[in-house]
C-alpha cells in the first residue's frame, strides 16, 4: 500500500555501488553484452576494497541535497551481494578485500539523518547456476531459437530447460529477500529490477509481495514487481504525460548508473533543477543517481551537483515538499505546483522574461503575487469574456533571477479553479 510520505518526499538518491566500479565499467551489462568476458568481470572482486566507504558522509550529503530517501543496489544483475548472504557465497563479504557487510552501516546512517531506507534488488541473477534454466512461459517453443534467447547468461540451450533448477533459483531468490527483509530493521522501499526475462507467474510476484508485506508491512514496491507494485518508475527519459498514480523519475547525474571511467558528461545544476521542477510539477518524485568509486567515495562532480541542488531547494522548500501537481500544459510555460489546499500556486520560471510572466486559465485573481520568500510583484488581468478568463500578466522586470530557477508564489482566497475550455466562439 502506498505510504503518504512517498508522494510528499519529492527527491530520493539512487546509489549504484558494486565491483563494477573497480574497472569503471558498465554494471553487469558489460559481460552480458560481451564487452568483457565474465571471468575478467569477476576479477574485479579482487580489487573491491570499500576502504573509504563512509555512509555517514553519504547520508549527510543526501540530507543536505534535499533528499528524503535513498536506494542502494544491494545486488545488481551480476549477483554480487553487498551483505553477508547465506544463500550463496557470492558477496563482497566473502569474495572481496572489503570483507564486510556494507548494508548495515548504510541503513544506520540513513536512519540517523531521518532518510527513508530503500533496497534495490535484481530479480535476475546472471551468475547463479540455476537462473538460465527456463524460458519465459509467455513464448511458444519455436521462439527460443531466435536471437533474443541466445544469451546463455539469461536462457538455456534449446531443449535443455530444467524446471527443477528454476525452482531452486526461486528458493535462492526468496532466501536472499528474507535476509534483506529480516536482518536490517524497517525497509521503506523495495526497488526491484531485472523482471523482464521471465513471466510474473514464474517469479510468483503476487506471492512475493504477500511475503514481503508480512515481513515489512509498511514497505512500498516499485513497478518492477509488475502488476503488484505501488508506483511507476520511468527511467532516464522524463515523461511528457505523467503516469497514472504515484511515480518516480529515475535519472543519472552523468550518463552512467555506476562509476565509469570515461563518463565525465555530468549534467549542470540548472539542468538537474529543471528536470526536478518538471517532475514534481507533474506530481512525481525524482530519484537522482550517483555512482561511487570502488573505495566508496563519491565523485567530486556529483557531490557538487547534490550540494548545489540542496542550495536551491532549501529556500524554495515551500514550493516543493507536500505539494501536488501544478497547472496542466499550456497554462504556463514552465513547471508549477499547488499547495495541497490549492490556495497557493508556485511557478518555476526557468528563463526569466524581459518584462512579464503570463498565466492562463485562472478563474480568479490572486490576492498576492511575490517572489517566494521575497518581494511582492504587481500584476494585471487582461482580456477574458464570459466564463473564459483573461491572462494574468505578472511584472518581473525588476526581479533578480535565480540562475537555476526563480519561484513565484500566487496566493488565492479560495482553492484555485481552472478553465480548460475552448473559449467563447
């Protein structure tokens, strides 16, 4: 069941941390797609030290950035667990110089800073010997011969399917999730991934949700529990039309989820602020990803982006937290949010115009217009006929613009009513 804290949170931090940071290569996909051999990929276990891993510093930074929750990759598709799993021996505890559980200090640090705890977990496991043993039942027997099914990390050779092995994999899958659900206290979010290679029935997603809810009654689940998730998770490309219900836009600060040596294409603070404002303006959250180095320290460029995002969020918090989606497209050329009582409208102005900002479709004039926490602004309502309202023109010529986004506050005596008609013709 969706928890009320989630739609109010607005910002979370995604952390892709694992052995792939040793060589700075793509997490799991680098061996799956043949960019590196599996054996060479797994040699990174020998170089994973986590010697500067300090989740207390992470959590402090995340809180200062304005985030209210974080999600850590407890196990990616490569199968390497960040805790001392007893379900197999492929973990950073048993197989790397790090030699310790990395989940407990992460959880403790988040709780200390009043951040909600999220666990990413990959349903699929390209290292487990019992995983690539069956085809998805939704496909006919002829289709397994096509190119899609030739990758042996995901699927067996035609004619070698082994349903008993798959049953063993599901037992392993459940055993790891039981550990994550019972050894680290309250889990606020299960952020699943890797669901696409099998059918919901093969994973028994309904049964899985029921079991997880027994262990963690207050947890929420992303949409990669398929029909049994609580919220949608569009990835990298910001939606044009928001998903129905609660949702979260997950996006990287540069172009990569985990640390990759060649990727210096970090988004600017202004770009991040704009994506964030557009996301919350459509009623969603943004899950902004960082990729630590193998030693556990964060990339300086990503620290800088989070600090400066927090510097922008802090004075504009009223327009962010506890708000709901703003104006529909076409009424204002920018993002916007409403207070929950709809008596305050917040406009995020990305490119300050020369003289005025226009808002259409308002059935009533505001009682006051101002820069949020700043000067009062003059305005006029021009035009309109019958039930069709005029255009509200707000004078901003003298406003000192914030280089990332300037927030204007419109206050109304009653909840805002909008006109979305075709006009009097």
